[in-house]
């Protein structure tokens, strides 16, 4: 194999100057600070990662209560009840859910009771209303026996004091919030969503709602990266389109430093004369501009300004998209306290040849279809790094490893899923 690989700009890079994908990711994750939890009320904690484990301090249910609408009775009184020979009991009261005053049940009596209402003293079972009939004058006929404890919800049956409720590191679901509320836990320590300041650079860019002038193009990465940050669980803050100008770039970093947990930059990362970001970031803090062994997406930046990590992606929207998936999404999830930072993947069969340059990891945008033998991955048309329609149509990114240049139709390929 040649010792040199092209990177699409008429230059060649010696293979040993390429940074492996996994190394660049590892170095980015190493730049990230440990999560700093905050206390939030339950409704605000949905989807966030719990920082500390929570245990129950109470029993749920707290008191014995009825599992049915019916009659609280002594099971011994209705042992002999049958459909044809019911047992008659005198009804001495009624208890609704929330009732505090509870009539006592003695031999020969019953109390009308609703689901969730406290089971009164004396009673040891509940007869569902469906197996009773009224006998007109303050009486009820019981047509089926019940055993002791039947249709009574026992205290602590659901939760007991000291019982773990939610483990640290878990992403809170609606059901977790329900469990916490049941135990009276209304505030939790969790990791706030990281605030990602997005800085899009390029003299040729105009906002998507502007008509481009000669040589100008619409900014795709601003809207795309903002959406990707949000989908990854971060809070995007779009700092705007910034000119390829040292002062403008420096000013944008300076004025946004106070509210950034992560700077995400697009464009200006490689070796062109307008590629100023490595120099600007380097002067404000520290910066490494690397050529990563991947296609698309070779020029990448990682660095830090004060304590804020900086990730810079190439400007081509497809390169930006693939590098976001590869480096930024894991970083945002890491900042959220999540350890499952990678997308789920499936093994598929190539539906068409999947090619990549030597010594680089290829990421091909593919659609997935299923037949009896499993998934089939087919490229979404033109794979050029400027072809935005190739990402919009993709279900996943098929990975062609560094030591492979072609995966033939029918051979296996790993596909990172972009869809849930
Ligand atoms: P750069 O990484 O700045 O050298 O940009 C590489 C290519 O991507 C150039 O053709 C740019 O015009 C294009 N590009 C850069 N930023 C954007 C953007 N935000 N939206 C769409 N295209 C872009
Ligand atoms: Mg540029």
C-alpha cells in the first residue's frame, strides 16, 4: 500500500501523520470536565442523568387499602357463600378513598368500600361488588367467599424504607419520576444538559433565509449542528456566522465563554489561507489541529479555552455531520454523565460495494432494509462530502475499517444507527 493518502485537496498526507479516529475521540473525552450536578424538581429532571442514588424512606402503600370497589368483611363470615346460597351481612358504613374516619367491621357486618380507601379495623378481606347483591334494607348478600387478605393491598407491598429507587447514572424516564413521586422524593440531583455554543465560520456563508449573492452559499451547519446538539441532549446556543477574521473569531469566543460548557466550531479547520481557527483557539488557550484517518471528515480540531473544551469540525456539511456523530455526540453524552456514549449498531450485509480510501475509516451513509437473512445496507446515492441529500436519506453510517478498502456486496458491515 502507498505510504501517502490524498485528502481531496490535491495534497497528500503521509499515513503516519494521520491521527486514528479512536485516538482523537479519546483525547476529546479527556478534555471534558466531570459533570457538576444541580438539584432540580422532578418535572425538570426528565431525560437527565441522576447523580446520586435515591432510596425510599417510606412504605408504599402506607396503609392497608382496598384493591376493589366492594365490601370490607371478615373472611370467616363469608366462607360458606355461594351463588345460590349467599351470606347476608349488615352494612354499617361507607369508606371512600381519602376517608379518615373508619367504621369498625365486626362479625355479621360489612362496610361499603371503594378502591384505594383504607381497610377499616376488624376487616381482613374485601368482597368485590361484582359478587354481591343488595338486599334492600341496609344489607348486602355475598355470593362468593374470599380468603383472608384477598383484595387488600398490604403496606410496603410496593416500596419499603431503605429500598433503592433509582441508581446513580440512570437517565430518568417518566416511570422513574413516577416512582420517585410515589416515595415523596420531589427534588433530585442530576446533571444539567450541557450548553453548547455553536460558532459557524466562513466568509461565503449567508443565513439560510437570505438569498445568496455571487459565490455565496447558505449556512447549512448552523441549523444542522443546532438540531444535532439538541437531539443529543445538549442545549444549543447559536453564536452566529462568523467571518474568517481573527478579531471576529476571537470576539465570538470571548463573549460566549461565560455560558459555554462546550464550543462547537464548523469550518476553517484545515490548511486553507482562510482557516484561522487553530491559530485563534491556540492564542486563547490550547489547540491541536489534526488530520484524522477518516473519510469524510479529515481535518479536525480539539482544544480548550480556559476550562471550556473546544471541538472544531470541517465545514463540508456531510463531513460535519459524520464528525459530529463520531466525536461530538459522544462528548455531549459524556458531559451529561452518560456512559452509553455510542449509538447502537447492527451488522448488515452490503447491498452494493462499500468503498473507502486506504488507511482511513470510511463512513458511508446507507439506508437499511430487512430480509429473511437480516439487514441490508445500501449507500444513499452520491457519497461526496458536499452532498447533503446523502445524509437526509440515511438510516445509518456504515463503517469501512481502516485496513479495508472495499466491502463487496453480501459481505458483513457494521452500521451505526441514526434512527431510533
Ligand atoms: P472549510 O472547512 O471552511 O474549508 O469549508 C469546506 C467546505 O464546506 C467549503 O466548500 C465551504 O464553503 C463549505 N462550508 C463551510 N461551512 C459551511 C456551512 N456552514 N454550511 C454549508 N457549507 C459550508
Ligand atoms: Mg471556510
